[in-house]
C-alpha cells in the first residue's frame, strides 16, 4: 500500500501548518481544565460558528468545565490538533476520523443522527444548471460523463480528508475505472470545503465538482440563490453519518460524562440548525467500509 501517496502527504502537510503553532505547550489529559472541540471545515467559520456555539455552550454547562470550539481552515488541522493534544473531542467525517484514529489517538464513541432519524448521507457530483453539457451529463450519468470528457473539464474536489468530497468519488468514479484524477482533467483543484465547491459551480468557475446531500441542504439556508444554480448529476451509495471522537487518553470519568451528554442530548432548538436530532453510540468498526475505500484509493494512487 502506498501510504505516502499524494493524498496523505497533502493532508499531513496542510494540517501541520494549522497545528504547528500549538506544539509548544501540548495539553496533558490528566491536567485538563478545559476541553477543545474540533470542527471540520465543511463550510466557512462565519457560517459554522452561529450553529455550533449553542451546542458547545450546552456541552460546557453539562460537563461543568469550559469547552471551546476549534475551527480549522482544512480538515487536517483538526486531525493534527488532536494528534498533539490540543483538541480532545472532535466532529469528523468518516475519512478524517480514520486518519485521526491512525495518527492522532482518536476513538469514536458516537454517531450523528439526522433530523429525520436516518444515519447516512450521499456524495454528489454537481454542475451549474446552465452548463451547456448538463443535459448530456444527466443522460449519460454524471460519472460516465466526467470520465469521457475529463480532458476538457475543470474539476474541483473538496478537501483530501473529506469522505464525500474526495474519498467516495475517488473510489467509485475514478479508482474503479483506473483513472488518475490529477492526470485526467484539464484543470484539477482542491477547493477546501463543500461550500467552496458549491460556490465554484454556482459561479461557473469549474465545470464539475464534488459535494454532498447535507451540504447542499445547508446551502439552501445560507445561500439560496447559489443553490438554485446547482444541479446534481451523480449520487453515491449511502455513507454512514458522522463520527464524534475523543482522544483515547481522556480520563475515564470524563469520558463517562461526555457520553452521557451526547447520548441524552436532544434540544431541538440547538440541534435543529445542525440538522441533527441527536447522537447514537458508535464503535470503530462501523467505519471499516470507509477504511476499505481509503486503502483501495491510496493503493492505486
């Protein structure tokens, strides 16, 4: 397996930039006076902060200790911060969790439950509604259209550690068809988050991009005008909903308090903006299918 493929190299490099400033004073689990909760960058911090802060405040009140949100500009920033003890809890996607489990001592204990009671979401390929090839792409199937026309397309992934914005389309669209994206497209970019790929499509900056069902639903609230310009041309199989993880070295007494908070929290006024209804217990093996996809993509990169 090529464990040092461009995927992982890019992830660790960009994450190190975010975490480097934190290394001079790593937190010790036994001396914790507060918790930092990592939030992966699915969209801009300006959009994330208003919907996350009420939840962070509720957690702080229930645990009886300060809890602070840690926002990073790239997914790897949260992974690296947990790796060096600066983040003790985090909301991850599947791919970012398995990376954190491997290098940052992350241990999953909960899974998000969608506001409709389901526990999954979908990866998409998207195009602008006015793209001259939209009808052709839909008729052919978006994945087949992308493969046949890649040399003429500008394409945007989300982040190298994104499940739906990178890993899932990398496997189902490209790796299974023996296509290397970095060689196939007229132009390939990593836009950074789901919001950025959506806006790149809405503003006709690229031809095709990755996204997911959750983020497109969010976009309807944060930027409805942009959402009306976006069409889905490919949909993946169901992806397990998001893991919540802690550092494995967190004190057991604190782990119990954290679990009690997550498993019992159901305030709709706080969870509703996050599009969740609560959290269920979760174990590491629930993300083994994501590991298998990741191993395949990395081995064939």
